[in-house]
C-alpha cells in the first residue's frame, strides 16, 4: 500500500518526526546526565575536602571550605557539558572510539585552566589528586556514556528504527557492522535489497522486489515509521540510488551513505565541495609517509617500550624462572623476520616450544605430511604438541611477545604495526600489500591481533595489515593498545 495523498504523507512524516524528537531529547539528556554523574564522582573521590583551585567570591584570604568560593572544577564541568551540547556531541551518532577521541581532546583542553592554576601554587594544592581526577575523567566519561546508552537501549529509546538499502553484495557486511555498534544505535528493522527473495543474507523484512520504484521505497518506509536509512551501493554513480536518497529526504527520513570505496586510505581524508556543483573532491594521503607522523610514532615507541620494560620487569623474572625450571632450556629464542624496507632482523620471544621443536617439524614433513600441510597454511597449529606447559599459558596471554620490547627500542619494530612475517609468508602478501608491509616497522601488536588473531584467515590478516598501513593514526595506535590489553586478559584467538 502506498501513501496516496499529500495529507497522508505529511501525517506519516509528522509521526516519524514526533517519535524521533522525543527519543532524541531523552537520549541527549541521558548522555549529558551521565557526564554530570562522572564529574560528580571524580569530585567526590579525588577532590572533596582537599585543597583545589577556587574562585573567590568575597574579600579575604582564599578558602577551601566552599563558604566564599566556587570550585574551579565545578565551573569547568558546567562549561564542558554546555560546550559539548552546543558542538552536538550528545546528539551526534558516532562510533565508540571516534566519540572517545573527541571527548578525550575536549577533556584535555578543559583540564588546562585547572592544571595551570594548580601549577601557580603547587605547594598548597593537592596536585596528585587534581591530576588523578582528570585521568579518571578521560577513562570514565566514555564508559559512563556507553553505560547510559545501554540503559537507554533497555528503556527502548536509544535505537533508531533503520532501513538498510543497497546491493546484496555488500548488505550483509554492513548489517553485521551496524549490529555490533551500540554507539550508533541503528537498529536495522528493514532491508531493501536489489534482489527479490534474496537469500544471501539473513536480514529482517526484505521489503523490496527488483522492480519497486524509489518513491514506493520511501513511502513504505515512511508508513512503517522508519527514522533512519543507510544506503550502500556498488557504484557511486548509481542514478537509481541517488533518486532513492532524494525521496527519503523528501519524506523526512534521515540518510547515511556508505560509499563504495574499498582499500583506500580514507582515515584523515579531507573533503572539498565545489560550490553549486555536484562534485566532491576527496583528498587522501598516507599518514605514515609524512615526517611529523613518523617522528611522533617513533617517540611514542621509545617512551612506551621503556615504560613497559620497567613496569613488567618483575614479570620478566617470573616468566624466565618458570621456563628455565620446566626443562632447563633457553629462556628466549629468536627468529629471522622481515622488517621495514625489507631488511631482516631477529625477533625475540620467550620460548614456548620444546627445545627440539624444529627437529619435530622436519620429522612431520617427512612422516606426517598432512600435519605439516595444516601447519604450513598459517604457520600455526591449534593443538601443537611441541608447545610446553608454560608455553601454553604464555601464548594464551600473549606474554611470550614481551621481549619484543627490546626490538622496539632497537628500532626494528614498533609497538603497533603489521605482525612481523618470515620471508616465506611475505609471498602471500599479494600485489601492493607486500609493498605496504615493508613500508613500516612491524608491530608488537596490531589490528590483526585485536580482530581475531589465529581465528582469522591469512587473507584477512593481510587485509588488516594493509588497512592499518593505509589508515594509520596516532589515536588508532592507542585504541589498538587498549584493545590488546583486553585480548591478553581473555586470550581470544590465541594458540
């Protein structure tokens, strides 16, 4: 059934707008309230009852009892929340780590006046508590907002009724990506496929046959009270989908577009719009080819590796003792890998295999070719009998990689980057992927490790490495390191 009159169309559009408006303001208030609670908690834990910067309201000596002064922290909290609202931070739907990056930058700026006033009289103020309160905020603000989103989702107001429109070749991948993102809150209730009775994906309510007109698509979605549409096509020049977008916008349905760019350096790309023309100029660049970014990454590697070596020095001693006591063999082992510019180096690891592991491998090659072939596919076995008892735990937690911090200090590796490969493996980095791999230092951890590790195929690993090199940013390095800590705790994908 189509919407046959202007009055019906306007009524349906008004209903969608009303529902979305109510949910919008509820969600906005919920996220802002989460920030208020986190600031309040930071104040109670770290600052209450301690000497902190204040603004004096009456004459006389500074007072810390609140009688004649206003806490600078409370004032900054109010200004922060107001500015985040005005900038659209509470209303804009973003991926979790992108929103976290913005809130982190905003908090770093907000902390400046507080830290500046603290530095003017650091002997009086509780410096450690003041610094700790801002570190707490950087961590707690994103987590508090995520908790608020979960509560709003349970209340039935966070998720936006969404339609996914596009070619069957891409629609499943995009659907799975949207389903994993609570921060976006796009709940796909309808899919509009370019194939009638498409069975290539398991999506709700395929509402379009191959012959439905763009106006009919928009009217059906409007009638169903759809508030958001995600449009993805195989061709950016598709006039059919251009018309669909126009009809959706006429109906008052918000539209997000997933362009068909694949395996390009899009992170950090700049856009230019030619006034009065339907021309979009997208300027892309490889960040890791620029000297300031290379210097930034190297400094971060040195500082990070030194800090981690000092922090984990007791753990190093414990692991070394456990390995030595098990079989009396060497504590570490090294293996030749391919590094930056194709130069080889020796990677250092805690030994996790029996001392005669290489001999056993050659024996498999002669006597158990099927086992050797399985190993040769990814250079790993899920239940490798050569792994020692301490080695199983080390691999599960990835602690066997810790000695590579020495490789990082030497300049042979980076904290984050593509996993170092042997020369034989580099042959599987087909086409330009091999050239991209040797452009950077291999990493102690990387995108592959936080995306499934050994549970992924080798082809997927190559794609992850290629994406990282093309789309590197300092923030993504931090995100990968944070996610690596979680992977080490769960042991997901490790063997």
